[in-house]
């Protein structure tokens, strides 16, 4: 990326076509770093300079897909196909976009077209396998993965898909084996096919594998201790946590009340709900792992957390009541990593919702561990980045929406008496039948802004792959 930047800023006279190529390369590099806004800016300029840059259209389609802008993604991938009709990866990408939109039949046709153009197009086999799994055609899904492995056994994505398929078949031993194999693969490889030699980055897939393996290993221990564990299928699953009685951070009166209220409303609309109050670090980790172990058997999952939250080195953490919050290299040992939760939920077969009535401050940035008052914060300074797993479209959490009680860099109010402003509004609207999730959050946002006189603005971002209804669908 630096080389491209140096050339573009050197003042040298280069043709528009060459400048478009350098911008395309730099846009691709930004994409690898998950800096999607910078990538889009470069790709837009590349296409404006030279509309024949089919690779720029393809890269932009991939980013729009991650951002959930499926129509824009389709427009770009179709432009890529028009410019390079024999470029198989474009057909694969079109299949992925259609699958994300719910058009599984259309997706399979695109994967077939990609493999007709190039039988070595590995991602088409993986995409076809995931689609077959969505359709409940497990044998065909496994056959596609075996074809992918015949091409290259070093791709973590294939083993993650194997693990998810095994989990959906309740074969946990095979799932563990597959996730372990995913972690053993190189961090990145160059897979050469007839269309080119793109680099396959394993980082995201290995985060998913590590999270699922931790959950399955924990579940194995729990089964040994208690044979009554069940994997009965369920439609809607929820974990609700309210932490208020902190030992080091300021005590919050309302999170336990907020959690009980949300748990009650979720049960009323059919969620299998686990409700936990004032959880220690060990108890919270067990509850999260239990929830993630059940998640593969649900259609919709929801986590609600009220209490202290914070961010360290660009990562978000939920704070148990016994967290020490003292400076030092082990400060995160007591905290619950939100990226771990998102990696454990990363599966296109369901919708995942994470609701945080907590701020995202870092108590170390101010040099002070604790503050007093009624804000859900354990720090003095604000202004930290959004959740890394979904920022600018995200690297983890396919099919996930994450909602914060307040905007980046702001403090969520704990409220006085009845509960927090955010949870009061959420409880009112979450049970509305026929109200789509994102529309529901828009109503919550409007109500919170009004009730706090603009002091608090709820915020969310999403990689959901369709409309989601928590209460009855219309």
C-alpha cells in the first residue's frame, strides 16, 4: 500500500489508466485492513478514472456486500461480469450476495456458472456447501467441502465450514476436529487458479474457529459433569445480564432492574431466556459459553447486557462485578471480550442481536480507574471507536446487529428510579408484533433522544442478512 501511495503522491506524470490501477491496488490493501471507507474512496476514484477496471468493481461489490448494501453490491458485480465475463470469482461473489439476500436458488446457479468457467474456483465450492447447509442438504454440503479440500488443504475457511456443518448435525467431536484443523493452517496463503492468484487471509476464519472450539471444549466439560445437557432445537434464544453492584467501579442502581424487565419481555415474545444478575468474571464466562453452545440450534439469538463496558486497544469488553480494573498487563483477564462473543456467533444460518446498555470507555486513558456518578462508565475520557467487529462493515459477526445505548464517544445514562432511558424505550417497543428489528431500534432512538433532551443518542450497526422480527412477523 505504501508503494502505491508514494507513486500517487510523487507528482510524477502517469496516465489515467495507470493511476486507476494504483488506486485499485491501494483500495484492495485498505480492504485487507478492514478500512472500508478508505477502500471505497480509492475504488470510486479508480472507476471514475477508468471504467474498465473490472477488479475495482469487484472489490467495491465485496465491500458493499459486507456493509449490507446488497443492491449496490449486485450493480458492481454485474459491471465486473460485463467487463470480464470469464472471471470466475465474480460469479462466486454474485452467488454469495444472492445467498445473503436469501436467494439460495439463484446463488447455486452462480456457483455453478463460476465452476463451469473455472473448476479450480475454490470459493465456489465453499459457497455452494454453505448454501446446501442452509437448505438442510448436509450430504451435498459435505461433498462440496471435500471437493474444496481436494484443491487445497491449507484453507482455514473450509475447515470452519466443516465445523459449522458438523455442529448443525450435532457431531461435536467432528466439529472440534475441524476447528482445530482451521487453527493449524497458515495465516495467509496464495491460492492460484486460472483467473489469478488472490491471497486468502485466514485471520477472521481462525477467530471463529478459536471461539467455537473454546465453546465446544467448555460444553464437553459441562456434559461430563451433568449428562442432562440438551441440544433440542429452538427458535429464539436470549442471554440477559444486569451488572450493577461493582466492587471497584461505581455502583449502578438500575442494570439489575433493566435486565429483569428485558428478560420478562423477551419471554413474553417466545425467547428461551437465561437471566443473570451481578455476575462475577467466572460466572459470566460460563454463561456466555453456555449461550454460544446453544446458539447453533436457534434461528435468532439475542444478548442483552446492562452495566459497565469499556474499550482497550480498540477492543470492547463487558465488565463483571468483581473486575479489579487496575493498571497492568493483566487488566483484561477479568473482562469479557466482545469479539469472542461475536466470533462464536458468526454463522449465516441465523440472526444475532447484541444489545449493550453500556458505554465503551477505557478507564486507563485518563490515568484513573474509577469515577463516581450515575453514568454507565468507568472512565473519565470518551471518544473511543465503535465495536471493532462491525466497524465500517466489520470482520466478525456475519448476520449480526449490535446496538449501543449511546453514540460513539458518549456516555449512556443510568437513569433515575425506573430504569435507564434506553432500556425503558427498548422494553416498550421490543414486544411490538410485526415491527422489524431496525425499525424498532429507530423508534427506540427517537424516544431516547426526546427523553434525554438530546443528551443520549442510541447507535447501532449491522451485518444482518435480511429482515428480522423479534416479536411476531407481519
